[in-house]
C-alpha cells in the first residue's frame, strides 16, 4: 500500500518592498506607542500630549487602523505591544524585541517646514530604528474631524514607508508624494483643502519583495 504525499498551499506572506528592505517576518509585526518622555535622539517624545484632545483609545485605534489597512492589502499581520519607554535606537534586534514594537510611534520637533512626519523602513543596519515613525509635534492632528491633518491618513502614508514603499508622483496608486488629507483628498503640508486632488485608494495588487543591500535613509513624509 503506497502513501500519497499531500501539499497544502499556504497564504502568501511576501512583504512589499520597493524601497528599503522587506521585513524578515511580516507575519508577526508589532506596533507600540512611545510614552511621553521617551528619548528620540536628543529630544523627548510628546505623543500623548500632542493628541490629548482625543481619548487615548480613539487615536490609538486610528493608528492601528492605518497600519491594518496596509496589512490587509499586503498580506502581513500586525498586533499591538506595550512600549517600555526605552530610548529610540536602543541596542537590540531590529524585529522581535519584546520591550517595544517593531514599529514605534512618537512625536518630536522635526524642524522642517516640508515635513509632517518621518518614517524608517526595515534596514538590518539601522537596528531598532527600523520601522520607527515620528510625527511633527508642532502640527495639529485630528481624529475624524476638521481643523488639522487627519491622523489616520498621515499614518497611512507613513506606514507605507515602513513597509518599503517610497513616494510616488502618481496620485492614482495610493502612495503618492502628496499626503492624504481629511476627509477625501490628498494634501501637501500648507495646502488648502480646496486645492486637494482626489485621494487615491490603497493599492490591492501584491508587490514582490526584493532585497536592497544598501542602508536606506528615513523617508520624509
């Protein structure tokens, strides 16, 4: 009696990367929120203070929803992890450190009139800086409201950088050089909502991962 070998087709877990390096374990990415006072270089994060006008659960949900939007379309998984408040760039593995998320969100002064946020893709040479995102704490962000930059759409753009997508000039591919703005358009910093172009949808096509051997600088939002 012969035995037949059965092969089960598993879900594709390729991480998209057109800029930077693909994450080594896209099925187990984690996100954490740096507590206020966490050192980011020479300054301290003020994320909670920046978003104090909203319940913590609301702005954290907006951030997670932005990441999950990419996760659904790129076949990756992301979960929340408590952040221990260690300084950004602390020695450790670029992915899988239990002290904080693979992707850490903070808010600091960026001192650049063209930036709303800054993001790092995965880079084995960057250590725990990989995946980190910093909002500009001099700006006003909103959660589902007017009067500022919508947090969800800002982070939707930045998490695209975290996952290896660079800026593109085409507004129809979901990650254009312009920043998505609230509620239905893409907007540059300082541009009025009246001059927005229509917002691009998040791309649903799967992108093949590729390795880049050189270190990648942070992508400016």
